[in-house]
């Protein structure tokens, strides 16, 4: 089963890299409207599955699952903002700082011991951030700045949800976990969708629904399958392939370019975050 889980995560990471392509093609829908479709479409399919199998997902430690769901709704919104306001390369590199945040959270809230290697890697990652963005202007009105800050906060939220979902992975079917992953988003973003969505924008609805199915169902189904049989740190390491696939998609299909500072700094960030997850794996 572990080998199948490994391959499932590789496939999930490669497909996940297409997120930015879907989001960049949506022009007339607000981030809140996209987030509602992203959550509602998978949730609707999963409700059908739950009813068909006569399952009640509100069992076990469902308050923790609901907390994870609401944190994920906020993370999802900021993730969309990141890809809308900045390039795919910027967004995906900054989003994958989340293992650094997971390590810091473990130190302060779980009283985990941190090694000198972990401290060195975290410092190296922040040096990478400084290099990557040293030649960019920073202003609260600058679109790139808004997108990059959103990506960092989204990565922090994702670090929390991975830990919370992993802690309950043995108690829930992966489709139940997928339901929780989307449930809060349906509630939170419905008012935004109801009041702002232009119903005539068929092309944008098509891309939004495609994004919802590919990422909300296919990718996370594969991810939760892998997470069930592998350690969270192992799963996280494999998902770094998303960075490569996302940047490749942006370069090949959207013509996005990375400057030298971003390439050097991005490599330092990604490698530092990757090795932090590997240290947590072997410890």
C-alpha cells in the first residue's frame, strides 16, 4: 500500500501544479466566488457519496475537523488571492514555506525539540526569501506584494491544517476528510457568491468548476490517500514536485519568467523547506 500511496502523491503533486493555470484564466469572478465553487462542487459530490453509503461524517473528534475546515477556508481564499495578484512562480515558491511554519508551530505549541540543523535550515530559508525578493518594490498597494503576503499567510494556514487532518487520518475515510476540507468554504463563501457572481460568465464558470474538480476532488483525494499510509513529513516532501510542475506550466503555457534572484532564492527556499521535512521524517 505504501508504494501505491507514494505514486498517488507524485501524481497529485504534478496535477496540483495546474492550479495557477485555472485561476489565471478566470477573469470576471471574485476570489470569494471562485472559492465557493471550489468548495461547493466537491462538497456536493461528496454529500451524494456519503448519503449513498449511509455515512455520518460527524463522528469522532468532529470539532477538530470543523476547526480544520474553517482554517482551510481562509487558507483557500488567500491561496486564490496569491495566484490572482502575483505570478505562479512567486505564489508557489512562497506557499511552500509552510514546512518552516510547521516546524515553528511545533516548537512553540507542541514543545517539540528543535535541532541545530533545523535552526540552520530555517535561517537559510529566510536568507533565500531575502535574495529572491531583494530587487522587488514593496508597497501595500502593489499587486505583487499583496499576492506574496497572501501566499505566506496561506502557507501558515496550510501548515496548521496538515497537522490537524493528519492527526485524524486513521479515524476517517479519505472522502470524509475531503468533505471536511470543503465544508466550511461552502458556508463562508456562499454570501459572496450569491451577491457577486456574474451568472452569464460561462467561460469563467467552466474554468472554476474545472479547478474545483481537478484540485478539490482529484488532487486532494490522491493526497489524503497518500497521507493515510505515509508520514505527513514524507507526503509533504513528495508534494514539492508541485513547485516544479507549477513553474513549468507557467513558463510553457503563460510565458512567465523568473529572474536570477528568484531562481537562486527560490532554490534556497525550496531546498531548505524540503530538508526540514526530511529531518522530521528521520527523527
